[in-house]
C-alpha cells in the first residue's frame, strides 16, 4: 500500500508544474560535466559542508566563499566558515584543505569511472569528510544519475510510507546500499533515474527543489 501511494504521489508531481523545476535542475547538473576542475572542486566542498548541516545554508556559504575554498589558508577558511554560520568550521576547513590535493585532477579522475557507483567508492576512500551520502550528492550534482542521496529526509519519507522499518540516523555501507537498492526499484517503477527521483522525493518531504 505504501509503495502504491508513493508511486501515485510521484506521478502526480511529474504531471505538475514541479516537473519544470526538476527538469531545469537536472539540466544544470548535466552541464557540470563541462565545468572546470575549479568548479567541480567548489561543488565537492559544498558537499563536504552539507554533512550534518543544512543544504540551503551550505549553498549560501558556497556562494560567499567560491574561490576561497582553494585559496584561503586553513586558519582563514575556518574563520570564514565560522562567520558564515557553519556548525563545524574547524573540521570542515580541515577536510577542504586536505581535499585540495585532488583539485587539479578531480574532473578527469571522476569522469574516468564508467559509473557513479565506482566513482563514489573512490571518493569515499580518498577524500576525508566524504561518506556515501556526500559522495552521492556530489556525483548527482555533476551529472551522474545512478547513485542515491540518502539522508534523514529521505529515510523519514520512506518510513512514513512503510518502506523502511525505522528512522535510521546512522548508515553504514551495507544499510546505505540496501536502501539505495530500494530507491532504484522505486525509480524504475516510476519511470525515472535516481537523480530525478531524489529531487521529487526531496520536494515531497520539504516542498523545495534544491541541489
């Protein structure tokens, strides 16, 4: 019953004005495949900032800092993140500075993988501060369509529809991939890819179409 209701809600949204905002956002993601290493690095930093933090506020910080992600010394980056209201300025500045070693080769490295899921494994293994959710978020935002962004909003939505047993707040790799498999099935039945599904699910839970 819960699956049927969720699929009905997704169909309703696909036939509503929301679909135009979703399509616009997906085109923005697809264009990131042609972006510079610098732009991709800024997007990676945005995703580092989103861990246990608001995506909207992380977007605000990304817009304010831009090239500062690459240029600012760690101490100054920490100060800026604190001034801009991030919950974990010290840790996030540290992760961003450590990630800079990949800034000049990020684009060719990421797009060398035949799938988002393989690229995700590389990110999780090599970039401090990047877990499965953050890696999936980054990859979706630069045009990959085969990974799911699983956070508490998505888990709450799935729980409300009776599709997961509890409101998990901490996801290990095994559980993450289990829920991703569930979402892959939902996407297939709804006639969309995982990137598109995420935007619709996020809208169902929050009433917003973000990145």
